[in-house]
C-alpha cells in the first residue's frame, strides 16, 4: 500500500517497519511499532487501552488480517508501553505475547501493576490516561530470556536483557533492518528537537528502578551489535546510534552527579533542586545540539521536557535513597 493513503498517525520506516503514533499524552510522543513480514505482523509495544483502536486501524490500512498478527511484544511493562496489551490481544485471535521474564506475570495478572500505578497517579488519572488493564490468558504469554532468538517467517528477532531503566526490560534486534527496538533503554528523542546535526537523545531516569551502571552496560550491549538505527518508543527511528550513545552515557554521568550533589537535602527541597539542575543540564545540551534559542524562550522546550524532568527527579531521589544506607550517610527518605 502506498504511504500516501495511510492515516497520518502511521509512519513507514522501511524494511516492513511502521511507527504508529498511539495518541498517548500528545502527538508524536509515544509510538507502537508494527513489523510486517510475509503477510503477517508483530507489534512491539502497544501503548494504552486508548491506543488499541489506532493499532487495529493500522492493520486494516496495511491490509493485515487480525488473525495474521503472530506476536505482541512489549519492551517492558510500564503502562505507556504495555497498558494496552490485554485489550489488543483480545482482538487478535492467534497472537502470542512475548514479555521479559520479570514482567510476564504482570500481563497474566495486571492487578498489582494497576494498583501500583493507581497509588502514584490516582484513580481518576488512571481511568483518564490508561483505563482498566485486561489480563492475557496465561497460555498466550511466553517469557523471554537473555540472548533468545526467534526465527519469525524468515526474519530473525533477538532479545537481550537490558536493565537500567527497568529490570523487566528487554530490547529486540531486527535482523532485516539491523535495528534495535529499545523501549526506554536508549532514552527519549522528541522530533521537535531535531536539527541539522540530527536527532537529540536524552536518558530517562524515571522511578522506580533507575540503575545508572546497569543502564550504561545495556547501552553498550546495544552498540556492540553495530546497529544501523534504533526504534525508540519516544519517539520513532533514530539513526547513527553510536553517536547518540556517547551523548547518553555523558548525560547519565551528569545526572548521577546531580543526584549526589543534592543528596543530603531535605526531600522536598531536594526534589526542587533536582528539577532545577536537570532542566539546566538538558537546556544546555539542547543549545549545544543547535536547537534554536527561540524554543527555549517561548517555552516549547519546557513544555516538552517538563514531564520527563519531574519523573527523572523522582527517579534520581529513589535511586539515591537506596545508596544512602550503604554509604553510611543516614537513613534518607525511603520510597
């Protein structure tokens, strides 16, 4: 099918890969991917329940029957990636879910996942943004392990364990495009910040399992495969991964330094200090990347980065509080 007749929320990326804007939060913020191979399909990430109509529309637009979807593969079980898996699977009669071994149980019984998120966001926000999570029958869920390969209709998919953002995170290598589907392991890249120098990528240190050393090792493993591209959930295909990996590793170190610099502050003061320092760090890096000052002056950068700065500050605090007892620096604030 010609890309000119596809709905505008579907972006053909070549090699049978399509990015689908899930509509979560804002346009071009959250992607699910559809891989088409020999008339069959696999989804990587699924957005939320409210994303599912778009995913089904993408199948129809591309002429893929629902019973020709073989796999639904969340990169990890955070709700902007996996919240829609149960509802999507209920519409795909032959699909199997492939989930990291630490996350598979949450697809079969999402009650703990839902309650944990509700404790953070509140019931009203959960209903507005995510809806009620649906379970996937246990017989339709398989757990992946590190360095597992799947020969899918002549296309090889490889799964590696990539902790650092979350311990239930795997990344998926696509042999056809020589690209990784990276979820949040390879950070975030919003198209509004693209310049003549290319994409701008930042790491995510969100709650509750940020582990900087593990994240840096995971990024290193991705680069070892010499990928031609990475497919980010937030947002879309990014080329020259080796160049971006250097930025990610540097920014991780800078964020860790921010975490340590304000560790001794009272929690409420520390959170504000983290947000201020993270904002300054990221805006400075955007300037170095060639992003126009006008995007900083008119509030565009703050608008796009505000949620990430808030969540990253929370993640830094949780991580630093786990370190405090081992360093003998006091009890800290336990989350």
